[in-house]
C-alpha cells in the first residue's frame, strides 16, 4: 500500500517484538483539563491508563513501556488524587518479573510510573533527558521531600538517563535510540507534554509498527483529521445501525464540529487542540503532535496513545 505521509521507517534488522497492552486503571477528568475547545456533551474524559509489554522471544528480551498508575500514592507521594483509580498493579500479571530487562518511563507523571520497586534489581529503569538534574523529580520522595516521584523506584537498580544529543538515528523527524541495537524497539524524543516525555516505536513484523504515543495526545481528536487523513466523504458500509442511515454521509456528520469549518480547512484540521495545562513547552508539544500525525497517516504504523479509550472496544486487553 502507498504511504501518503512519506514517512521513512527504520530498516528491518531481522528482529520483531510482540506487544501486549495492559489496561491499568481509569482516570476521570474534566475534558477541558486535557483538550480544547470545550464541546457540548463532551465534558468528562473517563480514560484508561495503558502500559505495554514488549516481548522478543527470539532474543529473550522483554521490556515494559510505562507501568501505569501509582497505586500507593497515599504513602509514597504527597497529596491525594481522587480522580485516579486502579486496583491492581499490572506487574501482578507476570509470573516472573525478573524476565523484564528494562522499564521505560514515557515520562514522570503519576499515571505512568507504576511501582518499579516490585521488580528485581536486575531490571533497569530508563528515564528521559535531564531527568536526574531536575530536583522536582529526582531523587524521589522521601529522600527529596519535594519530589513527585518515589525513591524506592530508583533504589538498587540502574537508572539509565537517555541522551538524544549523540548521533542517533532519526525516525519520523524525531531523534531515536535503538533500545537493544537490533531494530525492534526504538525510543523517540517527544518532549513538550513534559521535558522528559518520550514515545516508542515497536516493530511488530518485517514492515509493520506500533507507535506508542504515551501522552503526546490525550484524545485522537488532537491529531485527526489532517490533510494526510481528511474526514471522508462517506463510509461504506455505513457505521450507523438505523435502517434509514444508508443515506447518511458519515464525514459530513462530523463536519459541523470541525473547528475550521468556516475557514475552508474543514475535514483536515484536528477537532481539538492540547490544553495548555498539558504542555510544559507548547512549541515542542506541537512538534511532537506534528510527528504523531505523520506516523498516524502511515498504513504501516498503528498509533496508540496511553489514554486512548477508543481502542477498548477493539483490542483484547490484559
Ligand atoms: Zn502525562
Ligand atoms: Zn498520562
């Protein structure tokens, strides 16, 4: 199939990874905290918190991308977060945590860190650039009383701080680190949401990839539609069940809520923008979103963001 985005993906090095999505809890927030402008009837986002297990059976390598919600926040970090709930660590799903070679934190937020202290010291923790020099997140609480992370995540294990400034490969205009040097799992520099935010690109077959977008967006409407993937004129067969819906144009049904419908860019402008609350660097955030749009337009890449409730009906989740 042709690739409308002209995205250049990394060459195949003979190695692929099987990726499992783990559904680690729910977060309910006013939509305006995450996306804008407000839309009538779309006031609350009740969203999952996914983490991902990558398994390369051939090489015997396993990696976690995020660990989900910090369950013990009331004892490990400061104030209560009643909007975050989760009953069980995703780590409880594994019979042997020692098989996990590395945990990669997409970034330092409470709904992504989980509890690395449950893993043996042989599991390393991978963090983003300048992580260890930021006193707001490192060292962790209680060693550093003002930290939002917890110190037992770091104790006794190798904490690897990524540095994208070396001559690294570039994927989709983003600087990348080939995690295991065999081309099946790349970490992509994708700051803006936070300074240490990253995405991951997993090769699931010789020519297909999963792009794990973490919090580069919190709703697919932040990166769809675009000129690369415009709203269609119609969807066949119709997704509507009403017997008279055969005459409904699905693309036209969404057009009235397109933010640019009056400016001639209807059907090609994302429905939402990122809320300022979700950005530490607006320019970097937008650059990451632009990269995400290009990945999303590729027929060889499936994009899944960490809080994407739209996939709950389609994927079998652990
Ligand atoms: Zn976040
Ligand atoms: Zn998040």
